[in-house]
C-alpha cells in the first residue's frame, strides 16, 4: 500500500539527471554510486544568509539555521501583552493568511448584504417591526399565561431566530454528535458588548483540557442514573420547542464541583459560578421573570424600536441616535458573525483556498503518514503486542478531516438575499445555526465531526490551526497548513515533508499523555494492555521533560533561565513523534524515487533545515515570560502556552532523532546525545 501511495504522491519534480550542487554543507560521498541519483529540482527557498555557520549544528541547530536572521531581526515591541513580542516566518507571507481571509470576507455576499442593511436600517424600520411582531405572534409569547407556555414560546422564538437564552455547542460523546447547554452571556445578544472578556473555550476544548469532565455530562432526557433531567426540566422544554431532541442535548452535572475549573477560558471562579447559577435560575423563576427574561433577549430587535432610538412618530431614527446605533450595531454584527457564521465563512474560505485536487492530495499524504506511523508502532521495541494492537486499532480508526467537509450541509448556509431588513437578516442567520445544530445532533461522529468543529469560531477554516480532538479521535487539518510555505507543489519536496510534521504531530496527540487514556472511539479507555507498558511510556515521557528542562530559553537576555519541560510535555511528545513520522515518510519517498549519494545526503539535510525554518522566529523577554511562564508584563498571571518556545521545538526534536545525527554527521556538541540516551517514544 505504501508503494502505491508513494507512486501517486504529490507533484513529481524529480529527474534522473545530475545537478550542480553549491550547498557547502554536504560532505563528499567516498564512492560514486553505480546508478545516477534522482534530483529534486523544486524550488529551495531556504535563504542561506539566514544561517550562522559560526555556530556548530551540534551545539544549537536553531541558531545554526537561523542565527544571522535572529541577530538582524528586531523583536517587535510589546504592546500591552507580552504575546505581541514575537516575529515569525509566517509574518513574511504576502499576502498574509489573515489578509487573505479578510479579502475573502470582503467578497462574501452574505456579509456584504448584512453590512449594507446595517447602513440602511433606518429606511426599513417598518419591515423590521413586522418581522419582530410576526415572530412574537407566531411563538405565542404574547398570549402566554403560564410559565410553561412562556418556556415553549422561548424555544419557538429561538427556532425562528430570536437570540436563545443559552447556547448549544456541538461536541462528540459516545460516538455521536451531541449538543452541550452552555450559558449565553446577555452581551452575546445585546448592543452593549464587552470585547475585553476572555474567549470562551469550546466544549471539546474543555474536555480536552479536563478529560475528567467526560464523566460529568448527562442528557436532558432519556435514560440516566442522575436526577439532573428533573432539575433542568425548564431547559428541556425550551430545547424541545427548538425542534431538537433533548436526548441529544447534554449538561454538566455537579456544577459545584466544577466551579474551580476554568471551563470558559480565563474567567474567574466567581464568573464561572455566576454563569452556572444562571442556568439553575430557570427552574425557580416566576412567570413574570420568565416573560421578562425572554423579551430581554431581544437585544438588537428591541433596540431598533425603543423610544430612545425612535423619533416622536416611531417611524424613523433621529440623525444623532442613528449614528450611535449604527456604531453599536456594527459591533453586534461582528459578534454575530463570529457566533453564528463560522460555518458559512468556512465554506467561503474553502471555496477560495482549497481545490478538490489539493484536498485529495493532502488526504493521500495523510494516509501515507498513517501507514508510516503504523509501521513505527509495529517496530516499537518497548510495547507489548497487546498495547501495539490497541494503538494500531486507534490509529486505524482515527478520523481524518482534511481541508473541508466532503459535503456541506445546507442548513448551515443561510440565504439573506431576500431579507427586507437587518432584523430579518439576523433572524435568518440565527435560525440557520439552530437548523445546523438540529441537523447534526445525534449523528455519527465519524461522519459529522468536521461539521461540528467548524461551527466554532476558534476552529473554523479561516483560523491558522490544525488540531486533534480526543473525543472524536479525529485529526483536523485546516487550510492554513495546506498552503505555502507549508505545502507548495513547486517547492523542494524536503520542505513539503518537513511541513507534513503537522500531520504527524496531530496524529501523535492521540497517543500523548492525555490521548493514551482514550480509546479508538474517543471514549475514556487506556490503550495500554498492561501496567508495565504504561510505566515505560511515562518513564520515557519523564526523560523528555528532563531534556527540554535543560535548555536555556534566552541565554543572553535571561541567563540561567531554563525551559519548563513539564508544562509542555504533551506538545513535545507530539513534536518529536510527528517529525519522526514525517522524516521516515520522506526517507521512504527518497528511496522509492532513486536518491543516493550526495543528492540523498543533501535532501536529508534539507528536511531538517526546512524544519528549523518552519520555526524561524524572534522574540524577547516579555514574550518568553508570558508564553513559557505565564507572567504578563504587568505581573499578572495567565496560563502558560502548552507548546515549547520555537528554539526548543527545533533543538529538542533534532537532538533525539537518529536521522539528524546521520544527515549532519553529528559526533559532538551541546545537543549531542549518545544513541542510548536519545528518547524515542513514537
């Protein structure tokens, strides 16, 4: 299978003729091979002037490859947060990825119509009022006389596009897509927006950060050993009247035990508790409170019709208030776009950036990486056969979500072409989100996991990211990593394969310290067939912690300050495993294509130089303190980044890879580790 994959791999640029080699790094081959070597004529875009050859590769490979660039590049001035104090290779792309996304948004017909209706909203007040009262009448809220009738009306209103009092976020549970009830801050729907508050984590992010939470989710209806369904009957009523089966809707139980976990980003314990208490209030509120609660969530709707914004005739906005409303409503549109349109914007992104051919090619490469990883597991010399079988089962069952979903769901693609007012636009957009949740709830996670992920603004296709999701056992590669400089059909294949370490990295997350505790379906269940295998795995991980903790983060600016290998261990396992997989896949490719002698040596070196270039960057003390140690410039504390700093991401990986020692003939140096001391996990 591997041979077939290699044969039809990405754009062949190799020939059997020779090529002048002006790279001074390659050592002469003692013997001339009988068969001329293949040559890669793809573009080699690594700038040798960036290298600092006064630094030995075995002492500091990051600086050997990037040292002159580091010396000449000024780290950006920190503005407020230390995370601004960073400049990386991706900053050089022209246009940059964010600029490309901005250009796509500017062409997005839905967003253009939405913004045009913001500008013209005072001309369509009559239409907006008709839409508003039409929904109220159809929902039954105006004639409700009991609390239960109000709750049913609230659900119907949400299904028609009125802002829901709580959010339904998709996540995977026991092999199917479920929806989690999460508090929806009032600011989500009103004009008074707080843009300084921390971004809330998605449910999958919560469960990845705190795997123990998986045992604290329970459905609003159906068979359950807990009494939570009775405690949240009001929410169940609202959900049912949204047209969603409450058996597919979940809520966290034992809230009091969860309040100390930062489930929603960097919110305080009090803020988390207040959010959770807000859900409980649904069961105790009176009829009047429920009615008032429903109408207070009209947000943008009532804002257009309040006496504050209407003139004496109630027909048009005053000039002064029109300006104020326009500004605040534009802010609301931006919030609505991030909350309800990630799916629609993701399709626009994919249509522009990822061709079907590119998606097919990348899926092929992903399968090549899977084949290599499987062979590495088979050849592993420290695992028992039982653990190998479990690991292989999990790898073979891993979902590959590449580029964009194979089919788009029409429910998530609202059409506002014929909407006659901004209010109708917003109702249509919100309704589309509920329709999409209804379409995926209860469905097989293997088929619908990608749809569920890109509903979230922080994992939509316009985000520069790739990620692994524990609870779907899925690898998700977004367009950013399928484009130059990570992949380019015209560039040297060593650079492409160095970029494929992202694929291997995300696969390896399924087998890191967290991932190894989940089975092939994404449910809690260790891959270890016996305790001895798990002990050995953790011993090797502890050695990797020691390795990374030995590195000086900034030897000149912060002498004696070491990296935090404990805080970054899961990402370091993925970095090492992912690069090992990518390199082995590249060696297979080179062998299949007939590389030997100097050309083989050159391409091996280029792989590692390409890997070092991927992390080429410049940063200063403020960045290091915040990202590595969680200390902001003002002294306040935040969670440190789970990834190592870029220098360590290079040096920590290569110093444990036999292939690097072979490619550069490393026999000594600060990074040198004797063969027996090199850490091999996956």
